[in-house]
């Protein structure tokens, strides 16, 4: 039945008045003089007030509930005051249904609203079909339908009627989907698609399972495996499938279903539903596998290069030991040579007698040859040549690379290398391009050519070509057509025609002029003001920021922040008042307040939710966040593993976890106590390392943090202690590439405008982009005194105006910025509007060569923005403390996550990146639930203390972190009984606070 989309309670809520906020109260329940004149014609006070409620409710809700007197008291009171009537007049209104409906008809005519008749319903059907082609969730389609009707000023029909139309639209969308791809479903294509679902003995699984299972490590075998997949997919024509007739959201949805359904489940589906799913999965897999091939090529080649660097360090260390012996010998020889009193003919005899022939011969035999410019790195890498040849030829044979004018020599070299591999020829043809070879490696080629060693020349030239290809792919100078991650960088930007339609709006949003001649004076004013402030500080001479005798900036570390002793006392008192609560009970309670579990919707659009679904979701969240895993959670709570596995597969994915997290963050943002922690405008980000068990493509060795291998989770946290972004990244990757992602993708109510990081999150590219998208990057930079400050204008003028700060500046290249100002705005616009992923763009720009003019212009502008920031940062100790305080909040959340993620020694056992990301998001959701719960109960406890006559200073309260709590129990057997836990709460959804003696030292444990 269509009504099974919602529970009976939800259906009743959809037919009734919801709670009303302050903004809605003012917007919809404020009467104009014309409204009052219209309402007065209903004469009787009861009818006037009842009609007023209907007049206000119709634009607010899009319909009017039958029980008009049940309208929110605040709304009724506001209307009654405006009309000079008593609130009680509304009682009994609408008992005669005809009266209410007659009034509604007149009100709709007055407001220009229409009843849902044939034409209106037909337009609704067309709208719902279009939306159903993009989204399959019935509840979402229902909400979209309501919004459409409200915007069209059409009174919403009954809930069941609208749900029936949603069901019809979903059915029609399936038919329409099949119709749009029917021309691709030839007999041969259908046989190929159905063949994906057949178990092949050679594979031991179906082709479908083989196709969607990603690699777990970078190795020649993994590269070959992905190349085989790519060849297979191309054999099915997957790379040439044109599915543009389907909306992008529809394609994504169908591919997601294909990845989650088993082959048996797909076989059971009707062909008209099965084949579109397999087609979209095939097309998406072609792109995904192509990206995977290139990524594995980069990772496996880089692994060989890293091992060569490690070996080089060992060789250089051994060479340094030998050098010490030679230096000791030289110290004995030099005094003899420098003594003019010793005849020349006696020097040799004296040295041989003093030092000894055996020692001299040993030193001569152990003498080392002069190192090449790279200290022998390429020579050591050449030792892995055979290993690299196991996968590189396959990649070159399968993937086609393109590039711009600057990459032309490299593209020619790749064609030559591809031909050499195909023909089996060994010698590099004379005149093969070498312009891409770095100067520190050119000597290897020159030496091999001089000696006539064709084999050595081939090895070094091929290695240089492959490494240049890797670097070109990273920077975007070389690209792969048809790829998502390695495509032409131009495809990630707005096309000129698109930019024309967005330029004015974007510049208005970020407060930038499209004309650099107008934007420059504002930048100059900012720089002058910042340098003036810095000059004033430096004139102090002996402060925390000063110049030393050499004219270099010296910055003393900040002293420890003074935290009032009252803060610790208050924290202890509040902890003793908070109720002890198991983690499962806490999650039930937070769902009661926020409804965050409702965000977990079925991936296939299924809406009938079993009574045990919320229990199962909580068990999955606890199992994944604590690292118990689903098996461990099943053993702990008694829910069968297969139930938890099915729930996790179909309900827990990144998009639903994000939505649940948004619910928690928004609820926390509105709590009264939260504002004491911060305004929500400042955030920070940092990586947290977790060890892994087993092979994973994202795991890396990092001796500082891991015994074996591990990953990083990069999280974004607000100054209110909430976490609004999470991403699993490779532990050895530069964190700076990922800083902007969650800032631009922030869908919470947090008004983030400034962001702090440590040194790992800082690049000139980031400084430039943050400003261009209307945000402020405020990092804590290690060795800030050593960075180069930039000026605008002549050196003499700057030194004259700023005698102290002026000499430490370098002139910015304004001409370069001016020439590319519009392109810089276009790049920032593409990021702001979600046309491109920030981490992808930042990574490519950061890896770009000096010849990339756009990247050079952005770095130049970033250098100016960094100078402005650095001068402000150095001039204001309070500002420096604010940034340090925010970064400390991130560290306290790291500690809470570590406390939560306790099982299996904290080692991540999930191997696929998607699974790891889901687990990281589960940890974020549960962490936010704990912070949210603790903040709410802190507010209740503070309220109780104040009611009892205790003074609680807001400034002292701001020093108490909701991440520190001893009252939440994460350990032991876990029981999840949703209804039982709800029964423990009062009418407001809270547990009673504990009443314990203040001097009871163990009461909070």
C-alpha cells in the first residue's frame, strides 16, 4: 500500500499542525490591513479567528488541518492579539465541517490559491515523474511534491492521495528508464549483461562480483587485475555507453543498487528493471576501473621510488661513516703537510711510518666515487626496473594519455615506449625526447650515451618517462580522456559560456570585483593595515614578536593559557549531577530529540520500516564506531549477525550518515549552552591516525604512528565542539589538499567563515582559494618567522613606511595576478558551486610546474593573502590564542574518538576505502551524539544550579568541554531496547539529574 511509506504516527503528523519556529511565526502569522479587512466580514469572533488561522496556515503548510483549534497556541495568540479577540474564541470552530470548508474556499480565492483539479493534478504528475527520474525515495518525493504544490499555490490533496501519486510516479519512472535505454539493449548486449550474473569457475564468483570488488594493495598483480577488468568492460562496450538520456542522479541511484544487490537478487528482477541497473553499473565501473588503473600505477611506481629513497638514506649513512674515517686520516696528514719545516722528500716516508701502509691502502681501497647530482637515487631505482616492467607496459598499452603543448615531448616519449614494448625492441631510437628529464637525472643518460651502453640508456630513459608521466598525471599536465579523477583539468572548470552566467552572482556572494583594478586597492588597504599593525609590534623591540640582530623575525611560543580554577570545580560538580548512561541509551535519547535515525533510508527506496529497524541501526552504529565490528556487536547485544549485516548494507552509507550527522550538528547548534563554546563561525581540521590490520589500498607505513600500516581520518570541527566533516585519506598524503572540501560542502546550520589548521594544512594555493571563495584561512604555522612576506610596490617605499617590517618583504607579481584574475575567479566559482571537488583541484595546482601560469598566479595571490594573515596573526596575541584554542578543541575530539574506538586495539579491519569511510562516519555520528547529549545535560545541570541560587559564570562555563565525560559507558555487554529506553525519559525526553553531595569524589564514576 502507498500509505506504508509512513507509520500511522507519521501520517497523523502530516495531517496535523507541526511545531512552529519564531521565524515562521513572524512570517506567516502577521496580518496586513487588507487581511484584517477580509477577515472581519466573517462577523462572529469565532469565525474571524478560525478564518485567520486558516488564512495563515495555508501559505505556511500548503493545506489546512481539519482540527483548526489545534493550531500552535503561540500562533493563535499572535493572531488573536492582532484582531483584538480572546484566544478562547477559537474553541469549537470547525465543528460544522461545511463552515470550515466554505471559509477555506473563500480564503483560497482571496490568496489566489487553487484547489487540486484535473489540470493541477496532471501538472503534479509530470513534476513527480521528473523528480522520480532523479530520486526514488518515496518520502523525499512526497516532500518535493508538497513543496511544488506550495510554490504553485495549489492546496495539497490528502496524504494518501498524494502518496498514491508518488507510487505511480515511481512506477512510471521505471518504465521511462527502460524506454530511454532500450536502444542500447541489443541481443548481444543483453546476453553480456545477463552473463555478469553467472558464476564462472575460473573466477570462483560472478563477473559482477569480480567487477565491483576493488584492489586492496598497490602491486603489479593488482595493476594487472584492474587492467583485465578494464579490458573486459571495454569488450562489453562499457566505455562507449551513452546514458546521458538518464539524469545523473538516476544513474547514480541505479549503479548504487547494482553494487548492493546480489547476483541472485538481480536475476529475480524483471528484465526491464534488471537491465537498466546493469547498464548503469557497467558504465560507472568503466570509469571507476580506469581511475583505479591510473591510481594503482601511481601508487605502485611511487612505492618503488620510496623504497629506493629509503635505501639511498642507508647508503648515504654508510658513506658518512666511511667519510668519518677518511676525515680522521686527513686530520693526521694535514699537520705534516702544513709543517714547512719538514722537507718534501721526507713527507712520504714520515706519513707512511706514522700512519702505516696497511691503513693507507685500506683508505685508498675504500675511497668512494663522486656522487651524481641526485646522490644515486635513480641508480637505486633502476634496481627495481624488472619489478616496474611487470605492470608499466600493461598500463601504457591499455590507457591513452593526452596533454597540452608543454607535455608534447612526454606524450611522444610514451608513444615511443609503447611501440618499443609492442615490438620487443630494446634500444631507444636516436632523437627520442628527453626535455622532460630533470637536470639532476640528465647525467645518467649522458653517461650511458657516452659509454654506448644502450641497455642502461633504455632503463634510465624509461624510468624518467614513467616518473614524468606520474608527475604529469598528478598536476594535470597529462590527462586521461574518459577518466573522472585524471581528466583534462579544463573539464573541472566552468566553460566560458557557463561562467558568463555565474560571474556576477559569484562575485556578489564572495565580495570580489570582477575587475582586478577595482579589487587591488582593497587588497592594498588590507596589506597596509596589517603591516602597520606589525610595524607597531616590532617597534616594541623586546616583545613576543621581535627582530633579532640579524633582522630576522623571532616569535616566542605562547605561554599556557590561564584556565580559571573555578572551571575544573564546575566541571566536577556538573559531572556529579549528570546521569550515568550506556552508549545505546544515549543514542536512543538523542534520536528522541533529533530524529537522526530517520535519515537512514533504504538504498533501494524501500520505505516500510520494521519496528526493530531503529534498534538494528543503533547496534550497527555502535559496532562500527567502537570497532567491535558487526560480528562482535552481534555477540554482545544478541541481535543476529545477518540482521546487522543486512541493515548496514542497505541503510548505512556515506550519504545517510552525512544526513544523520547534519541533524545532530544542527540540534547541538541550537542548544543554549552551545553558544558559550563559540559562535559556530570558526572551525578547524586535522588528521587522526588509526592503525590497520590486513592489506588496504589506503594504508601506508608511517613509523611515527604505526607499527605496521595505517590510515588517516581528516575531520573538520567547529568552535562549538561539533564535527561536521570526515574523510579517510592516505596517511602520507598532504592534508592541505583536503582542507576546503568540507568547508565548501558544509550543509549544516554552522555559519563557518574562518578555518584554522596546523602547518600540514597550509599551502599558498589554499591561502588564495580560501579568500577567493569568501573564507578566511587562519593556520598555526610552524616557523612562521621564516616565511617570506610579500609587498605591493617599490622596495624603497615599503622600507620607508615600514622600517622594521619592510626589509623582510618580497615584491608580488601583480601583473601575473591581473592577467589571470578572471580565471582565478572562474576556478573559485567552480569550487563554490560544486562543479569540481576542491581536493582534486588543490592537489593538481599544488603539484603543477612553474610553467602553469594559472597555478603560478594563484600561488602569487596566496602569498599576498598569507602576508596579510601573518601580519595580523603576529600583531595580536589574543588572535593567536584563539587559533590555538580552536586547534585544542580538535585535539580533545580526537581523544574522545580514540576513547570510543577502543576494540581490537583500535585497528581498522575494513579493507575497501568505501567501507573505511563509512566506519569513520559512524564514529563521527556517535561522537557528535555524545557531545550533543553532554552539552544538553550540562545546560540542564547549570539551570538547576542557578535555580538553587548558585552563580554560574558564562565565561567559566566556556572553558568546560563537552568532550570530557565519565558518565557515558562504552564498554561491556550492550543491550539495545529502543522502546524500553524511551520509557525511561520524562515528557521533555530527558533523564533525571542525579542529586549527589558535592564532596562525593566517586559519584561521577
